[in-house]
C-alpha cells in the first residue's frame, strides 16, 4: 500500500516539476554556470524558505535573482542596504493626503514577491529588525495597521564576506529565519571564458516567463506530500541534536560548538530535503537529499567557540564531521 502511495506521489512530482527544467533553460540564457546557486534558489521558492547568499562581488548573485523573477513573471524588488537606510525606506510610512484630510499608507518596496536585499549586512540593527516581522509573519505594520504581503513572498539576501568596514553583524534571530545560507564560489575556467565571450558581444538575451504563480503553489502542495520515512526523520533529529549534545565519537565537537542548531534547523532540513527530492523527480526523500542540502541549512545555525576560531575550524568542517559521525539509515 505504501509503495503504491509513493508511486502516486512520484507521478505528481513528475507532473508538476516540468516547469523547473524550463526555468533552468531560460536562466541558462543569462547565467553561465552557478547551477548550485540557482537550484538552491528554486528550492527556497518551492519550500517557502528565505535564502542568504554569501560571496564576493561579481558572481551573478543579483543577476540570478532578477532572472529567476523574470522566468516566473513575479513581482521583483531590489533594496540596496546602506548604513543610512531607515525602516520606512523598506516597509513604507504614513503620508498626509491633503484632499482627503487624513493619513494614508504609502507601501514600501517590501510589498513584492521576490525581494532582493543587496548587501544585507550594511544596514544597522533597526533596519534588520524591521525585516523580522516580514520574514516570519509575512505581514508589515505601518502606523497602527498590519498589511499582508503578496504571495508568494521570499527574501533573497546577499552579503560580501570580505569587507568588514561599514558592515553590521546580522542578529542571530534574523539569520535563523533564513532557511538556507549559500556559499557562492568563483566560476571554473571554462565558465569564465564563456562569460567573457557572452558578455562582450553586446547581445543580451532576456529570459521568457515559463511558469505562473499557480504553478508554484501547485508544486508547493506536491512538495509537502513527498514521503519522508520515520528513519529519515530520526536521522534529521540526530543530526540537529548532535550539534547541541555531541556524544560518543562526536564528543570532540563539544569544545568547538558554542550553540547548536535551533528547531528551525530540523524543519528546514526536512522541507529542503523534500525540495531537493522534487527537483530530482522523486516522491520520497533519501539520506542523500539530507546530506546534499545539509551544509546550506546548518552552516549559519552553528555558533563556534573561541577555541574553534583559534584553531581555524570552520562550520563546514564541523558539519562534515556530523555527517561522518551520525549514522545514516
């Protein structure tokens, strides 16, 4: 009976993930390489999870988000974060209407579907906290009224890991609200040559919209139906608890981890693994889905000790030790 149910879900997955391949083809018209980043952006879209992208300038982070929005025909807003940015610049404010003789809301750029917050760590804490309600509750308070944000609503943020001057550390509460944190790498030599050839011709290809909002919502429903075995669920719990209570052959991690992953990590691992399985055309999650997405879910949720920083131990190394030490089903 279970096998029949899984086959049925797999059929639904293949029926509803057709537009993803079309999206990828359209994105390839504009973006060379960066398949990892684009796939993770799509997983965020399919699982309603915000994405934080970290990488040096010039790696097509902004262009990828913009291109993704065009393939979906969604509303897109880009907000350039700067030290002098105010919460009202993002959320909106109340303005006085002289004709009506009353105050009325002027909604800010946050009222869109895909929100690109460029260099998110350049704005002070007051602006960062203004995003918290939007990211979690999907609402914005202007004056004494709350307004619902459009659906779908996704925050895709970028930050530069090199520059420290003029930047602010993101609050832990906000970082935890990002389902995925991506490490965007340099292109390969072949990809860089392709970029050079393509960008110096003067011809700019534009992606075509290939999916509707209904396609996204239908795909999200199917993603939530993807089967997750109890052993996979226990595996996810074991991974998250290993960051909080290292024991057995992971005991050496107790001196390296200051704070472990929050309960949001368990939910994000489960949902992101489902999204990964959806992209692979499967109606069930396997351990490889968890491992493939695990670094992106956990790297920003593990706080390192001073000892770890002194020994130059990275969160990536700790996550690798987790996957090596926690037995997979």
